[in-house]
C-alpha cells in the first residue's frame, strides 16, 4: 500500500526481550539474597507516541550474597517500551535500601519496521 512509512526502530507492541546487564545498578549490601519471581517496577519511558505510557511486565531477579543483582530474566515483557528505557524496581521489593535500576536492551514484536524506500522487484512500494 501507499501508507506512511515507518522509520522507527521500535514498533508494534515494544515488548521487552532482555535487559542490559551492564546497566544494572550497584550492589546494595542490605538486599536479601535470593530469587525474586514476578517482580515489577516502573519505567522511565514515555511510550511509543508518548501515550499510552509503557506497561511494565514482570521479571525474575537473582540477588547474590553481596546484594548484587546477578541475573534478570524477563517473564512478561510488558508493552510500549523503547531500547534504553530504565526500569526501576523499588528498594522494598528486593529487601534493600536502594532502588534497583536496569535498562532495556532488546525488544521483540518489531515486525512492522519497514524502511521508507523499500523496493521489491525494482518497484518502489
């Protein structure tokens, strides 16, 4: 069709696929060691078109004996995220004094990303 092209790298539902381990905030010695399943938080993101805001899904988070988060598994990637959004898990959720923050690394469901000048069989569509 001749609809508008989509130049955004993030599209469709903008579901989180993974978080960036290099973005994990520092160890908090007051955190309780353990595995925290189904944890949620808040997003710094504004949503794809600034509305609606992102819906933060859930994560399984492992905290080691030093209070360092060593693993975050995305259980439910939520919606409306963009790469680089910061997810904040409130301190109380992990039993610590400091909030835990991490950044979105990759997204899934970006199936509608289409360049503006896509040619198929030499015909501009």
